[in-house]
């Protein structure tokens, strides 16, 4: 049995980053940039008016000026501004040559194609060419995980087909002869398969489209056949259940029979002590605990950073210091424990009602996990603890 840090290190150091591909900009959300991107234009691309007003010479503000034209956004000015002249201009429009300021329309009195101002000085109110970005400036560096804030950057740089890291092909299975699909009415000795819906949603939150393979019964040959078939079209196979040491827990022996090297089998973490991580060249297999709270936590702790790493992105967990608002006691202290909890905006955190690894309802009210180190049996009310957001 290994500790949590060693498990994470083992998983992430055995990742071989996938290749690259070009995708349309509209499909680039949640993808990882494979190369540095650069601007092919300056921003602003011209001297741009920051206000609705009148473009003129600063030295002419005290004078009555002739209005030569109206310049709106998207129009090229037709006249150069000389002495005693101006152009009526709209926000975002090109400032005509010869003008060095824009007087806001609030300070203007216009009459019969002439204008005078009620102020004698002003800021330039001009956004100058290249003020924000120059041609050749870096737009976004490689390994950027693209989100909505990055889309206008790529668009502004004219990058309509960014090169990104390929996404892994992921298949999901639940194992156990006691399982039935959510659409079925379980018999007294059966339970509905909840883990697969959970894992598929967790995969989708990363931006990956997973493939659900169904339920595998507790049969060695069926398990072997279905996993082998899944790996023909998948880079990663994730299974829940069947990873412990029971007579019908076939996952460890099946993946060994398929030529995989098991790098992790047990971790000193609660919930989720049994965890299989196995590799065969550029194929990966995870076997998660069957209890739903365990499989959820295991996915967040191990599989999420692993999938990002496959795409060339190092996911840093969000861990904050918070004040626990109730005493928490446990009996056994031999494992690092992750306690489902609710973290408030004021950085106080309250453990939610949690009956153990099978208590999936506890996660409905949790947005964080309190980390309780090995050897610690008690948190006192008001104590500062490490909290991982989920």
C-alpha cells in the first residue's frame, strides 16, 4: 500500500502526452494549446476613438470649429483635420489624420455644422495603434487550457484553427452481477448502477466525450472480452467495482492477463483504498472502488489530473486554508482521509453528514473535501484545516 503523494506521482509520471490536431475555433473550448500563438495584427489596429465626440487639434479646443464629416465605426475618414476643423466621431471609429484628441459630446454645442466646446482642455480620448498588442506579440502560450476568456484572444489573432492536444478516448464500465441499469426496477438482491452516470458526467466536465460500455457481470471471460474490445478503440478504460480481493473481483487478474503492468493496487487513503492503475504501452486502465462516494473521490483525486496530463496540461488542485466550524473525530488514523464538506465564501467549512463510502447522497451537499492527515484523530472547532475544492 502506498501513500497519496506517491500514488499521484506514479500516475502522472507514467503519462505519455497524446499527439496534436487542428480544430475549428468553435470547437477549441476545453482543449489544450499545442503551440505558442501570435498576433498578426496590432490592437487597436488604428488610432481609435474611445468616446462619442469631436476629433480635433488640442490647440483648437477654445475655438469654434467647422465639422468636416461624420466618422462612424467601420468608416475610413475622408478628410485630414486642419486648424479650426474637426470631425464628428463615434466610439470605435478611426481618428482622422491631423486630430490629436476627441472632445466628448457632453461638452459640445453644435449649430449649423459648427461646434464649440464648454471646456478648454481634455484628455486625448484616443486608443492608439498597438497600445494593447503589437504585431508578433504572443497571443497565448502553448499548454494553455482554453476557456471562454481565451476565445476572443484567438479570434483577435486570426487563429481560426488552433493546434491543440488530442483528447483521450475514454471508455467507462461498471462491474458487478448485482447491478442493473437506472431504467430498470431492481430486484431485492440488486442495485441500480449509479457510478457510470457519475463518471461519465465527470469526464464530460473536463470536455471529453466518454463512451459508456455497460455493466460487466462477475465473470472472468466476459470481463476479459469486454475490456479487450474496449481497448481496441480507447486509450483509457475506467471500471468501478471488482478491484478488491474478493472471490469475484476479477479486474486485477483480467488486466494482468491482457498484458498490463499494475503500478498501483492499494492506497492509504479513505475513502478509496483499493485503486488499480495499470499501463500497457500507451494504454491505461483504472479500476475504482465500487462504493459510489469512493469512486467519485477517486476520480477527482487521480483520474481528473491524469486525463489533463494526457492532454499536456498540469492540473493544480485548488487547496485553501479554512476554519472548520464543528469538531470532527475519527477512530482509525492510519490513512489520509478526505471528508465531504461544504466550504463557505467566508472560508469556514462544515463537514456534511457522511455515513461512509456508500453514502452517495452526502456528495449532493458537498463542494469540498477536508484533508485529515495520517495520525490525526481530531479536528477541534475553529481549527484551520486544508480543504480541496471539488
